[in-house]
C-alpha cells in the first residue's frame, strides 16, 4: 500500500495556523468569558459633602455606556468651605483654598482610560430642589477597575482679589464587568475568519 505523500508546502501553513492562531483565539475567548474578581464601586469625597451626591449604576459592563450624576447644593457647600477656612489656623487650608468661595461652580469629570461626554468644565443646571445637577455618559472599553475624578472649578475672593480655583470633589473607583455577548458581536467575525482559514488548509490537505 502506498503511503500518501504529505506536501511540505501544505503542512507548513497548517502548522502555522495551529501554532499562531489557535492559542490567540483561545486567549481571546478566555479574556472575554472569564474576568477578574469583581469589586463594588466606591466614592471617596475630598470636600465636606456626602458620598451620595454622586450617583452611578450598581452594575457596570464593558462596552456599555452608563451615566454618572452629580447632585450638589453649591450654596451649602460654599458655606461649609467658608466656615472651615474661617476657623482654620494660619497656614492650614482645605486644598489650598483661601478667602471666600462663591456658590457659582462648574464641575469637570476626568479619567484616563474611559470614553466620556461631555468634556471640560460644565456649567450649573439647577433643579427644583435648589441643587445643581451635572451628568456624564461614560463608556468603559476595557474591563476591570478604573478611576474617575470629579473636579470643581470655584470662584474665590481673597483680600479684594477675585480668582479661580480647581479642587478635587470626589474620586470614584468602578469595576467594569466583562461583556462576552458584546465582545462576540465586535470580534466574532475575526474568529470566524480564523476558523475558515484553518478549515481551508485542512480541506486542501485532505484532498
């Protein structure tokens, strides 16, 4: 019985597919289905306000946009900051704030690895409860833990001179869960192409 001759020109591409594409594909699938340990979102305020002024969803998923809302009584916050500044001894200040703070404030969201809108300082939008409301739409394109900062742009007056001051209001730690369904929708076509290439080499080898 004659042994079938195996062409090296056919065997080499098959080996390359097995060595390069199969582990890469398995790694992508594992990356999509199995995530890191999940952590609850955490809000740490850096000014005299309660953490409840920041609202965000209990569950955050990769690729899915969510909304961060800031609900703040700027009049009360300005009064609290001014009382602290008045009672603080010389040389001691809260985030280097000096003089009087006005209730007219702007809020800005900053983060390194997340897509969000709108960018830059945002003006006040008053609600019916004498509070100011800001909102940002955030999209985590990477799973895992992320840090988000909210800053306030203050108007101050010190010894008759007005000025602007940027201070940290809150730091938010979030955890974005892996989203296998959305991952497959985005990258499933590449997986199909890889499988078709492998099947084509196999079919050609079997002829």
